[in-house]
């Protein structure tokens, strides 16, 4: 596709920056410049992003302060605590027009307040996806939902990026910047917390005499099926196990065994069981069964 519209630049050279840049470039929204603190990482990122180009034009690596002279649309994909300083540097370097988006789901458009004060339209473009490597991001970002917030021109550009990157099977959520912490906590629960639960499960298998590598392989089908059921039918319908049966005796046996486990694993089990009990009630667990499980959880310190 031919290059058109305002020039686009990226600040950052991490996996998210590279994956988004590669997909944007390949989709007809070419990135023309990239800035990053490490020149070596910037060159590597530029090479990865540029490999998606159909025009053969090279992606230029520049200093952050020179970026406003090169592009009027900037995607800032840096660590959360670096956003403010990047915005301040761009504002000090003369960025007065255009659009700036950052990719941090925990912070709203106000993280770019230094640019907003100069007249730049500011917003948030947060992929609801885990991106470990640039190549994995290129594979998994299509079909992803993105969280969006900000000024209208920023939302318009963010929506264009979502259309190009996520495609027909992706989507976006318009977020209230004052309630972003709920959104981001939910994203953490849907991703990082799942990892914590899996690691806790492996700890317990190890306590049962199963080595960690074997345990990981063993629980994979169980975890994958449970997650698939929950995503397909909803958490309430997918729930199985002792809590939904009101089996307080089994829950008590678990809690007694967990007294010998890492306290964080025991706390995680108890917290998960307490929330599972709420799901079980919605599923129709009897009052007697719910009370039995609740009483068992309340006595976990015995």
C-alpha cells in the first residue's frame, strides 16, 4: 500500500513497539522514524519494523528531540514510568500539533499532559494481549481488543490503528480515564493472575511428589479445557469441583494440607475458593452447601 497521511513515529524499542510498528507498516500505516534511549536496540527495532514494509523505504532512527520535526503522529510504547519524561521532551522539542498515544493500560491520557498543554491531541491505545517477543506480538495482536481513551482526534487515530492491527476479528473498548484502574486490574487478573494460579498448582503437585516439568505438562490439558469452557460458556457455567458441589470436607482437607505449603499459595487457594463460592451460589448451590463451605473457609486458621 502507498504511504499517505501524516508521518508516524514510534518512541520505544520493546516487544510491543516492534509488533505494533511492524503490523502498522505492513497494513498501510508506515512508521517513518523511531526513537529510543539505546541506539543499538533502536536499530534492531527499526530493522524488525521495516521488514513489514512494502515500499522499500528505510525506517529512520533519530533522537527523541528531533522527532517533532519528522512526524506529527507519535506512538509512545515505553515503560510506564518513562511516559511523562518522553512527553516532556517532545513538548520541549517543539511538538505543538498532531496526535500522541501511549500504550500503558494503567495510565490515562493525562500521562501525556505536557504534550496536551501544547495543543497535541493525546490518548491511550492499550492492547489487551500479552506480548513476550516482537514475533509473538505480530502473531497474536490480530484479533485483539484494545482499550482506548483520550481526545477525539486521538481516538480517531487509535481506532485506525486498531482496524489495521487487529483486523476484522479485533475490537476496542472506550474507557473512562477515571476508572482505568478497574480496567487494568481486570486485565492483570485475566493474564498475570492466571500465571500465578498455574505456578501455585505446580507448587502443590511438587509437594505431592511430582517434578515441576512433569506437573506443567500434566495440568496443561486441564487448564486449557477449563479456560476454553469459561471463555465459551462463561465462568458460572464452566465451574466444576468441590466448591460448586458444596463439598466442604474436601475443601477442609485441602486447607489442612496447605498449612504446610508456601503461605502465598495457601492464601491464593483460600481467596480463589471464596470467589468460587460466589459463582457457585449464582449457579444454584444450596444454602446449606454454601454455608458449609463458607464456614470451612472461615476456620482455615485452625
